[in-house]
């Protein structure tokens, strides 16, 4: 997956939680390499992320950040703060892009979670390791312009997670209709004070008849 050419992911901040969503298609240039990859994943009891970029780096980073969150929890005896975990992931991206390699590591994440101190939080972590806190919505990947257009039109401050889910499905669905590198399914993860859980999973098949 290429961060600029291969997916559509998004995050929406709602009044009662955060919604993360993504499509399922993995592309390699003009080739559809896989149709069943989950790009929105829980990485802790109260945290999750969406992924865009090179698959190998994404898989490694996801394993590392899961382990780091678990270690923080064991050391502190309580759930780590979302900002703390987001910065750990950003440090991985920063180090990765600056390490000499035959294959440049290009990865981007939307990282979200809940903690007692700061409530619901959404961060956009770019391939260069920069971190931006988002207070409404964000999108990443080749179909992000399409998804952002839908959210810009339909997002309302104070939305419930149920409304956020419907908006996420509509935004990703529109990107699937218009972006060649986005497709094959939609997964939606909700994060609140009760934890992280999938609230929508649907395969989408479009074939010529």
C-alpha cells in the first residue's frame, strides 16, 4: 500500500467516542494485491489506529506499538495516556523515514483513543513523524480528498458515534466509487470509555456483468 496511492482511511471525533474507518483494498501500482486486509485495528484496550503506506512497515509498527502500550500499562499499573502512545508511534515513523534504506519507509496513521485525563483524542501521524491533534475529523490515503469532501459537507459538531458510523460508511463508500485504489470493503472501529470494538464490517464486491 502506498500512503498517497492506495487507500482511504478516516477518523471522526464524536460526543460519545471516536470512529475510525477504512477500506480493505491493498494495491501495488495498478495491481490489486489483496482484497481482505483490515486497515483499522485496535492496539490497546482503549486505543486504535488506521494504516496507510508500505505493508511491511505497517505490520512491524503495529506490533511494536501494541507491545509498547502493554509495557506502559504494566510499568504504570494503569492505562497509558493516548497522547503518550501517539508520540511513541510518531517517533517510530520519524526514525524510519530517516534511516538509510533501499526501500524508503512511508507510513501514515490516524491514532485515536480514550483516557481518563483527556477523554477522547484523535491524532494524525504523517510519514515524517509529525503529529497533529484533530478535534473534528481527518482522512488519509489516495481517496482522502473524496472522503474529506463528504465529511466537510455532512459533519456536525456533537454527533453521536452512531451518526459518526453512518458518516464514515458514506465517506468511505463514496471514495470506493471514485478512487481506483480504494475498495472491497469497509471496517469501522468505535473507541470510548468502554473500550475499542468493531461496529461495522462489510465486504463490497463490484464486478462487471
